[in-house]
C-alpha cells in the first residue's frame, strides 16, 4: 500500500484549485425599477435614496457600502448565471458608480473579502426637539 507524500498532496491540492470555476460579475447599464419613483430604472449616477425608493431595501449591505439585491434574472444580452443572480450596486460620493449581476461565488467572495467602510455614509441622524 502506497502512502501519500506531502509533496503529492500539495500537487493534488494545487491541481484542484485550478479546476474551480471562477466567480462571475457582469456589468449592466441599467436595472428596471420595482417601484417607479421619478423613473422606471436605476442607472449610474442615481442617488442612494432613489435606489432605495426604486428597488427597496437591499438584501445585504457590505462594510464598504455596497448593496446586494438577491433574486435577479439575467437577460440574454447581458448573459450570466440565470435566475439566481445577485444585483451588486456600488456607490461613490455622488451616487451609483456601478451595477453588476453576480453569481453565487462572486457574492461569497465579496462578503468574505476585507473591505474598508465607506466614508460618505451617514450612520446616525438625530434631530433636536427645540
């Protein structure tokens, strides 16, 4: 009976890691609004408030301020993973900086990668009753 050496085990692990399918994130130019609030779609440049009004609350928010919306289907022109895609909405200081449809592996990578919190988010709003 042969024993597996450390070198052959490492070679096998390296081979297996190359066979894993890469995560996919496909850019999209616009997303149809679920609620028509001043427009019927979300595109680059739209403010966070309008995204929330048009698409509702995100399924998850990442530490860097990225919003994730689960359950988006893809169209053949943008062609990705099918009905289980997640919409990834990234923001900059002025509004939406990018829209992507991501498969499960890409979302897992986004959630597990360390990211810095966005500096332009308002964390708490208080109002004085004077």
